[in-house]
């Protein structure tokens, strides 16, 4: 069983304007509305691969009810914990003139110790050995900064495998718990290690360093430049083909789905890197947070360039 945990989910709206000019009134064109959050996006990407998953997290208010109702109607197995306050709404603006996206995220509802206890109980009561639990995104207000580290330890003490995708202080704390998989972008890795990562050699050394600390699979993502992956004592780079990117929103979450897919199939480092990059690239080719389908991902797999560091 794969479980995706999104502690701060959202209702994501994407609008476009001809040209974004601060201080001016804009007439926006509605593009789409998505039931989102990083872990939920991972579940969507897994669904595109015909891989089932369960969605866990905190929701509250009208937005939270809309999230739960919508995801359930789409056929997802949803096990949300109710909290006070409203689940956040996030806004993405497309500046058509430049092609750039601007994302505005609300903080989300505040949680307390009772909500954290309920989540811990849910893990204890449902986890089975070999389950893959994916902890994604920012922590909601009220969370202790080491919350992910506690959840990772609880998961792995029960012989589950913990996957991590977060940033900043929560990332630093969580890595101390040695998750099975950590997906980290190049800026987060540079901040974590306290040095610039300007070259391929720098990225390879960074992935290897985090891997030798005890994280079994380290995926350092580089956007359109691809991925550096450290796994089983090997470090490889994976570079995608040149494609037309429509939206980077959700591409990292699709990459995490690629990691889960590869671990399920016991892939070697090279094939794992291919799957991660193919899934992320396919998502970047779509509008909004739409994920690429399996046919597109299969086509891209054969176009990924793999190099050993």
C-alpha cells in the first residue's frame, strides 16, 4: 500500500492575465481549479500510472469539505483528519507575456497536539510492513518543526518505508530520522549543506554526501536539467529531452510518484532515475497540475540520458 500524507492541502486556482503589472487592475481568464497539495498531486500522478494509493492529511471548513468530497468522487481512498479553520486556497497566476507563473499560497489552518495524536494513531492502526508512506509539502501552522522526523521514525519502526519531500527547517529535522527516500531540489540541497552547488560535480558530491549519512535513496532534482540520484552506493545523472514546458506546478510531485513506482518494482539506480525524470517531464508538459499519462511517460523513458558520476 502507498499512502500519501499532505498535512497542508489546498484548493488550487490557476488564472492567466495578458501581462502582470503590479499596482494595476487585471482582467483574468480562469484556466482551472485543482484539488491539490503535494501529496495529493503524488496520488494523482500514481493514478495516471494505474497505481492505487491512499490519501491522508488534515482538512477543515468549506474548502476541506470540498476537497474530501471531490477526491472521493474521483475514486480516491481518502482518510482525512478534520481540524478547525479552513483548508487553504492557493492562487497561481500565468503572465502570458512572459510565460512565467506566480504562485500565492495561504498559510492554512492551525493544528494542535490532538490532531498530531490522531495522525499518529492512524499510522499505528493502519500501517503494514512494506507500506510506502510519503510525507510531502509544508507543515501547517502550529506544527512542531520536527513533526516529519517523528512521523518518519514511527513509520520505519513499524517496518514501513518513509519518503520525504519538504524544505527548510522541517527538511533538516526530517533527514535526521533517515527516511528511506528523500527528494530535494538543488536550492534546498545547497542550503542544507551550506555551500553552492554550481556544477554537475557539485551536485553529484552533494547527493553522495547525503546518501552516505544513511538516506537510502537521494534524488536531487534540477528542473529542466533533470536529476542526480544516489542509491545503492551509486550516483547517476538523468537528463530529459528538450520539451515544451507548460507548467512546472506538480512536476516535482510527479517525480516523487516516479520514485515510488521505481521502488515498488525494485528498479536499479539507472532505471529509477529514468522513471523519476520521465514522470516529472510529462507533468511539466501539461497545463496546471495535470499529470502526464503512462503512454507519454513510456515514450519519454527512452529519451532520458543516464550518466554515472
